[in-house]
């Protein structure tokens, strides 16, 4: 018999606590985002019953399909996938946080759409810390100007940075991505961006390294929900 979701969640929390203890961090400073993309509303309901209330989704279309089925729950929806500018209106209506803010054109449109809705949301700036060509994210060299520009968009509450590490088994390469993000965060703070505190980094395969390198938010999908099926549905 396969493990229950509760057993899997307990195992993740245990591993988080062990890493925190090892490096002298307070476990309360590391938040678990349950990445529910490709998993259905029933799985999210089960996770919510275990006390999780923030869920990461990659595609707004998929989120739209799930929302009506979960309308009775008070959930926080976090967008972690690439956001097309022409979908900004949907994001402005449905999402509580965007972790994939990676370009000025998107910030402008998202801000305008949020103002239309009378809302403001938390955002993290997605930074490209890995040389892999397929990854989205802002070039680190552009971060200082980008953070300055975001001051002009009060509906976007900038809370920190997000990254995807290089997809490799090379521990030092993966850690290098996480360290880079932390260094960029420290530089942003030194430049006066006091609210840029959070570091969203680490997934099922690398979250322990990420916590060691300073992650405040880890994004966990398969370790919690099981293996993903990417087939169309
Ligand atoms: C899918 C996804 C995750 C979770 O991946 P797992 O390896 O299943 O934990 C985390 N972050 C982003 C941006 C994702 O797209």
C-alpha cells in the first residue's frame, strides 16, 4: 500500500525540521508551498484538511477549472509558472501571490489589472540563476533597476525573490544557484529594498540544500502529491 498524504507530509516536515536543526535555523522561518499543478481538486482538498492552505499552480487555465470546486475553502493561490501578459487579468482576479514576475511589461499590465480589481498582491521576482536556456526569469544584472521600477507599482507588494536551480545532480551547481539568489537578496536589501526578504527556492529534489542556503519558501509537488502525470486533461 502506498503512503498516505499525511505520511508524506509528515516525512517532508520531518526532513525540513532536521535540516533546520542541522544549520541552526528556526523551522518556523521556512514555509512549505504545496505545488498542486496537475493534481485535482480532491487532492487539494485532502491537503487542505491536513492544514495546508497555500497552493502553487503553473497555469491559470488549470486554476480556473479548480476554483469552483474549492470555493468553500479559504485557500491562498500562488502562481509559480510563466505568466503571459494577456493572462494578467485572470491572475489579478484569482491569485493571491505571483512568484514568477520576471519582466517590466508584465509588471505594468498586472499592476493595471489589479487596480481595475481594487486589489494588491504579494509578488516575488523570478531570477534566472541557471544557464539553462529554457528557464524563464530576470537576468540578475537587471534586478536592481527592476526593483527600483517596481516601486512605481503599489499594487505589487514585492516580498522577495524566486528561482529554479539548474536541473542537475551536481550538488555544487544547484547550491550555486541558491547562493546566487541569496546574494542578490542581500544586495537588494543593502540597496534599501527592505521588503525584499523572502527566498523561494527548492523543490522536491533539492529542498534540503535550498534550506541550508537560506530558503524561506520551498515549493513541493511530487513529494507531497505523488508522481505527476503531464498528459493532457
Ligand atoms: C512543478 C514545480 C515545482 C514542484 O516540483 P516538484 O519537483 O514536484 O516538487 C516547484 N516550482 C515550480 C516553479 C514548479 O513548476
